[in-house]
C-alpha cells in the first residue's frame, strides 16, 4: 500500500510526490500518456515563446543604444524548435528526478477510482493508497459560438503545431495567455485583434494597470475590443470572420484573421476519474470542489493545481501541493492562503500583483493607505530605457502590507519582496531597512517603503516629539528665501541620494 497516490505529473503533482517521498513516504505517481509533439509544460512553452519575442524587440530597439544591427527577421521554425527544445529539456530533467527518487513508483496511463483506497490504471493495474491527490490539470475551453467548430481555431495546445506566423490573428480572450500571445505574434509580424467580453484587459487586475497594458499593446499595433460578445464565425475565402456585437449596443462588427486563437477559458480534466464512486464533487466547468485545506468531500482525497480552476499558475499549484503535503502526509491542519501568492502576466510591460488592490481593500472596509512609485523614479529603468510603469502598494495605517500591483520591467521579480512581507506579516517600515543593490529594479520597493516611513514623521505627535527632543528649529517663512549656492560651488554638492558615478 502506498502512503500517497498522486494522479497527474504537472507542477502540483510533482511537488506533492517529491515532498512526500522526501520524508520517507511511499508514493505512486500516475501520469496520463502525452500525445507526441505536445509540450510537457504549456507554461514553459509559452514563456519560451514570449522570450523569443522579447529578444526580437531588443534587437529592433538596439539602435537607441547606439548599436546598429540592420533589419532583423524571424525564423519561426527555429523559434518553435527552440520552444520545444526548452520544454523538452525541463520535462526530461523532471523525469530524471522522479526516476532517481527512491520512494516514488511511476505509472503511465489513465487512472480511475475503484474505491476509497484504490485506483485502477488503464483498467488493469490496481494501486492501493492511504491518501490521494488529484492533480490532473485542465485543458483549453473552446467557446460555444456558431460556426467556430466548423471554421476551426487554435488553442493553447494546438498552437504548437503552427508552421509559420499567420498574416493576421484574432485572439478570443484578454486574460494573461491571450495578451501574451497577442503581443508575441504582433511582434513577429501578424496583424492581431483581441476580442474580450470583459470590460477591461486582464480582468481582475487593477484598472490603471490594465489601461497601461492596453495602451502599450495598441502602440505595438494590437487592436483590442473589450466588452464585446462573439456572435458567430464565418469563412471568407482564406480568412475567418469573427462577428461580434458590443455590450453597449450598436450594429454588429467583424474582425478578420487568417487564424483564430481561443484563449478565454479552461476545463478541468475530471472525466474518466470515476469521482462519483468516491463522493468527490467535480465537473469540467467548475473543477474539483475542495475546502480551505484542499480536501474534497472524501476525507482521504485532496486536489491541487489547474483541476481546481482557481489559479492557473504553476507556482500556485506547487504551493497548494505543499499545503496538501502537510495535511495528507504530516497530518497537520493547514489552510491555503491565496492572498500571499503573487501572479504575473509576462508581456511588455510586465504586470505582477499580490493581495488586495486599494479598491478591494475599500470594498472590504479595511482602513488603508496607498503608496505609489513611478518607474521613471528608478535609475535602473533609465539605464535600460524602460521607464514606463508604476508600483502601487496598499498598506494599513500601521504599515502592514495588504497588497501590491506593479507594472513595468521585471515586475514579476520586484513583487516577490512584497509577497514575502504579506506572508510574514512584515510592515513596510521594516522593508525599508533592507538595502537593495544599486542600480536594480528592487529600488522601487525600497522607495515605496521609504515613502511610508517618512510619512510617519511628517505630522502629528511623533514629529513634534522628535523636534523637541533633538532641539530642531521649526521651519520659518524666511527659510523659503535661501539664496542659491555660489556658481563656484560644485553642482550637486548638497544633493541627497546616489552618487551616480559610484558603484559597478
């Protein structure tokens, strides 16, 4: 009998299996056989494609740094070859780790519950366990739109079979995947239109962040239509016409594309698991139902990752797996905290967020302050020529971090310090004590923390007490008429801040 049976070899399944095996538990890992040519990790493949487009952008912008490289071009076949190579290498690395783990037995096939303590692989092999983790993931959901099935469309799986960049592309959905791929193909030369039923791109993210992203994509030639409903799809010669209507009314309109990419939803992979037999509530549209401990209605069965249809990020699945490991193997009672999990959309500019926005904090009636820092105030942003963006940090009056939204270069890295602050209960004043390397984008968080710390001394009893204790004289009106420094005085002699000719 196995101590843990994990169904699914994605990020969450692998993390649960290796964590359990690491403490000596006997683990069975069951993975459905993957079709040939399908990348092992859609997240890895898509980010490898995003990176290729970023490199293309850097080459095109090299002239602004005084580097002339001629007119660049894209060899899409080589781009896709590298994408598969990277995804394959990471998959092979993970497989090697599993094969070397002494306490993990790997089964390939489709698993289905036979009873509360047994699953059957491919209708033959019985695997008996004490605890189970469902980590079977999800798959793209194709919208139920008249004519779409007949005309055909790409999704996050079939996309990898593309042999060339389409001349034009209509993307259905303005979430992270839709926008990342829209920017990629626009940079590679496609004429891209994004259709979304949401009122803004990146629904759920801070409104100003969404507006900045929409402007940035429009500047790269992407046409975005929000608040629209796709009515039907028709073929027009070698083009596909997406006919839509605006939620605000008016006549129907259409967007033409050589290809259509559906990036608007996911379905949980729960069919064939025979979950009804063990009392687990699930369906493809809503995923597996779990509580705050990631436990299903069957006490010995847990679920993690995309199959929950909660947060479709690999790092979220890994965090969920860590919680399940503690609950299923160590027999603790630990709840999952999603407020500490950061998320990111890997476009230019990157969008990263964690916890609450100011609007959400207000809606919950939580007293808060908003600290804002512009990317244009960061020296590294000027060095890199990436000054577009901002950071917003939401804190309680005492400085406890409630959430943050960052838009700009390396936002996915900058957000990490604030995610740690939320999870550890560290105040923004304490964050101000950290010293970031200069010049880096980490200085953005430092500046936000310094702003908060300085604001505590701007008024009230504390400032008055400090002035009296140290004997500081209050500022008078005459202080505002201090004459300028003599011309012979070195410029910037009294400047406060970094000495820009110092350091590495």
